[in-house]
């Protein structure tokens, strides 16, 4: 049974940071807060196209994780549309980002950081530049 898709990724943090992450991914990237099973710990599930792709889970008291940039995790990447609207949104919110073009793939990427310092990559088709 080979792996054929990414199901979701999970970020663990304090409740205060979870709220900041929830708001940032909702307001910045347009993910939608949705249903979450009644787990024993507090958290949120954020959806894209009716799929719960980001799970936010409250860390247990005293639980520690590597500081962003000190572990092996670098970033999460999303396929997106509407690069002009996204640039305008990021600029309007004062969110720093850098852009890059991927050689031979006709992809344009935007790289930014979430409030916890995790890397986020947004991928757009160059054919989408007008939207």
C-alpha cells in the first residue's frame, strides 16, 4: 500500500498560540474552521476544499517541541490559485514574503512564516498570474 497523498499536518502549541495560528491560517490563507472529533485535548481543524488539512492541538502542560528552525521541519506547501489576490492580501496585512519561480515547472512560489515561525509555501501556476 503506497502513500499516495498527504492527509493533514498537525501543529502543537499552547492554547494562546493555537488561537493565533487558527486566526492566521483562516485570515491569511483562507482555510476554514470546521468540525473536529471530541478528542481529549483541545484543538481546531482547518479545512481546504472540505478536507481537514491542518490540525491544531493543544500541547500538554510542560510539553516542549523544538523551536522553529531547530528541528528538521522546514515548511508546508499548498497548491493555490489567485496569486494577484494573495499578494494583495499579504501586502494589505503587512505579512512579509518572498517569491521564487521554479525552473522548468512554470510555478511561482510565495514563502512566508506563520505566527509560530513555521515555513509556509504557496504554489501557483504562472498561467494563473492574471488572477
